[in-house]
C-alpha cells in the first residue's frame, strides 16, 4: 500500500472484484480514450486470478480513501517498444471529483512507477475536450506534446486525443 495524505494506492484484492467490476464497466464514467470494449465478468476475474492485475507490462492500482473505501483506479500499460507506460485514471464517485484526490493519486502512482519499473517516461492520452484530465496532467507535471491525429477509433469515428508526458528526470518527489 502507498499512503498519501488523503488517499492510498494499493493492489486490487479478490474481495474488491464484486464492487470493482460494475464501476469499470460503467461506460458513462469513462472518458473517450478509456472507453474500451466491455469485458465479461468471467474474463475480468480470470485475469485477476492469473496476474492480480499487476505484472511487468501493465497494472491496475486501486485508489482508496484512508478508511479503504474504493474511490477509483489508476491503470498503466506498456507503450509499444518504448520504455514507457501510458496511464489512465478513473474516479468513480462524480461528487468526489474536483477535490484534488486524483491529483494526489497520480503523483503517488508516478513516484511508484518510476521507482519500481525501468521506464523512462510516462504518458497520458486524453480527449481533446476533457478539460479536467488535461488540467490534472499539467498539475502533476506532465507536459503537453501534441495531438495524436486519428489515433483511436471510438464511437464510430476516428478520434484524436492529446498527449502529455513526463520523463523520469522531470518527476519531482512528493
């Protein structure tokens, strides 16, 4: 577990699966780049049984309050042949948004990923109109790199997310 001032990051536990699956399957809670195809609950549980949602190339960390109440997730995954992870995040309770909880979680995740993995950069791709996600990336030290023209197919059309990155030497310890 990685404890912050108001939140904690931890590995997903088997006891979390029943509450977690509906949250990550609710497409209304996902931003455009994260709106991946739905997964069956059986494949979700099988993946947990095989990896615990943590391995060398990808992972899912649970964001909780200090009383261990589930607030959201941070996911990371390898980016092609780069020594990099792309990061995605989701705060489940919309009433909790805008209070700095995900900023704290993302800063903790950045520190964890740079300390525990051999990656030279972290990146965030988000929809061009997702102002909250863009502010979060900038607030946590990520730099705007540009637009990934036609990079993703979503909701029947090509979409062009914007890309932010943070290199190992740019991360500030918190």
